[in-house]
């Protein structure tokens, strides 16, 4: 019988082997005390199994509250635990409850993080993965050989439908590939969702008729399930190609319901991600997180950005990009979405570290606040990426491209 293998980074005041056994018991057939019906036959079939324990360092201060160490020492270890697929079948919410669920509450742990998941081969057939992925998004935007360049409507909330459509027109004429609603906006007092779709798609469709290039706009349809399905159909009937979901807010089952429609590329926004991973010994690592959402059907996933405005390190961002680009079954490969305080200046380090152009590279203020206007902001990002791939330095690119030079003058002094 196939098994799912999960890797955890743990901290415990007890022997790591004993703590791992508690984890396995609590998250399968056992509880804190032996109960009638928990036969050897049942445990053999359904109990989780500790596969390995790699003991690491010891520390004198616990990472998070839990049991108190009698000798003042807390052990850290890498633990691998497996479950039979019989326990939950192909039910993603129950799988996540099993792999994460109550184990974060167990007093034996003063630190626990899900690092990775290894999934059985049969998942390839039971889950379709992204409907579009990198290749599909490239076809929809007619962009080849470079990153998709995108932006976010700013201010995040407060613009009227007409103001948003006017901004999209300027961006489209400036050569933008992708625009999205901010996660704070879905349907507000002065920007009704349906009205915004009508106004924005009128601009995008007219531009496509004129130029042959259809800008991908990710409308934020996050809401109740029925409401999201209605909004999804609105986008489809209006000629749109993309929808955005705040996946952590909407939830796995609801988001998957939308992803299962497979008519629009799904931009999976991970807002709220910090509370799941910011502590090094609590939550879930992005390597495991993105696998779950790729199974559900996300086409584009946020990974933060190099030299970003948030807390995440460049090493972590690079690892997230690599995780997204790692092949998963024969499914389409998800698009890493690079964002957070980006402008053209970070393109050089991003390309140096990743050696890939299979990205959606997004700049909000880095485009919208360009001193020569938003269209010049688009040009500056395109110039920066061309220069980075061509092997130019930032300084060389600034000498060669006036729009990028203006971006360096505006944003470069802050980095």
C-alpha cells in the first residue's frame, strides 16, 4: 500500500525518538492512553510509522512554549514519518489535517515545522495540477524568452472602476503583460466586482483587437464559494484569462473548487503566509506548502522577491523559486510570482541566483511610481531583465537605457 512521507524539523525536551512516536500516534490511530479497539491488526494497517530520526544540536532555550526540560536541554532533530494512503485516500483537507493538524498542539514539542512531503505516484492521476502553468500562461500572454512583467493596481483600494480601467489602458499601451487586483480589493463600495470586470475587459479586449496582445488581468474573486463561482463565470464570459484567489483566506477545498473549473489561469496569492512560516521552528516550509497547492491546481504562486520589503531572506526566496520550478509528476509547472518591493534593480541578482526567466516578475510601486510614468516603468523592467540575461551590470544598463536609468535614480538610492 502506498504511503505519504512527511519530514519535520522538531525541538523537544524529551528523547527525539519518543517525541516522534507521540507524533505518529497522535496523528493516526493512537491517543494519550490505550483505548479498546486499538488492536495490533488495526495499528499495523493504519498507524503512522516513524521512518527515521536524525538528531541535531541541543539548545538551552525552547523555541516556543511546551513541556519544560528537566535538565535544561532541548533536542532538535529531523524526523520522517509516513502514513498509509488508506488513512485519507485522495482527500487534500484530511491529508493536511493529518500532516499538520493537532501535532502543533502536542506538549512534547517546543518546536515543529513541516519541511517536505513525498507523495505517492497515484496522486499524478487523481490530481490534475495546474491547468495552464508556465507554458499556458506564456501562450495566453504571448510572451516567450523573458519573464512576464506584471504590476498591481495601486492604491490598493479606493480607486473607482473608471480610474482602474484608465490605469490598465496606460499599462497596456506601455507593454505590460500582467495586471492584478490587490488582495485587499474584491468588491468595494466604489469598485463593484462586475463593474470592474466590464470596464477593465473593455480596455483589454480593445487593446487585443488592435495589437493582437491580450493583457492578463487577475481579478480578485475571493469570497464565498457560490459568489466566487459567479465571479469566475463573469470573467470567462467577459473574455478574461485569469482570476486571483487569496488561498489562505479562502481555504483549500474552496480554492480547489475554483481551480477545478480549469478555464482561467489561477493566480494563488499567499497573503497571510508569514504566520505559517516566519518562525523557523513553527508551521510549514514553502517546499511542502507549494506541493499542496500545485495538487489543488494553482497556476501561479507567490514566492516573494530578492531584496524584498518583507522579512524573508534571499536564500529563502531562491529556494522557493527552485521548488516551484521542480517538476512534479507530469503536471504543468507552476509559475513563480516574484513580488514585494521589486523594481528593475533586483532583476540582476534574481537572474544571477536562479538562471531562469520562467517567472512572473511583479512591481507595484516600481512601475506605478516611475518618474516618467507607468509606461516607462514597464519599459524599465523589460530593459533590466534583458540587460541581466545579456550579462550587463546594473551600471551598464543604466547607461544604455534611459527608462531604466530613471528607475535607478528613483529607486536605487533606497537599496
